[in-house]
C-alpha cells in the first residue's frame, strides 16, 4: 500500500454511531448481523457486520462504534449496507469493534 495524503484522509468520513437494532442475517455468505445505527443528524443507517464470533446480539444494543459513512451503499444478499463499521480483524478471522473509550455524542466526526 502506498502513502495517502492528509487531503485523501479528509475525504473519508468516519463518524460515531450507536447501534439501536440488531438482527440475525442468515442470507449472508459468512455469519453476520444486520445493524441499524443511529448517527444523530446523519440519521439511522444500516450495515452488515461479520461480528458474530465475538458479540451476541443483546450486547451490541446501545454500543458506540466507528463507521465510514460516505462509501456508496453496497448490497449484501438481500440487504443494503449503507456504512462500513470499523473493526480489527484478528488472526482467526474474528472482528473486534473499534469504539471510543468515553461516552461521546453520536454523529461526531473522527479526524
């Protein structure tokens, strides 16, 4: 991978969101959840996330996450994923969500 400039980085909009709804996603090729995420003034956006190995549905509700909010929507099976939830992929393929270490307002942009 090559270097990116700060101007390149500024084009990527990463915002704080709060997961408000989670559903199983049996039609996904790999185990995943359907997430509905509140981004404050940006509205509620949907995402598909392959985070089933480390997270139960009920523990995701009200969790703050980081997501890229300006990628084009992507169809995953019969679901439109509008944002990309950010996580760290471990050696075994598990995904650990990235989240702020303090309670912050939803919708805030990361810089």
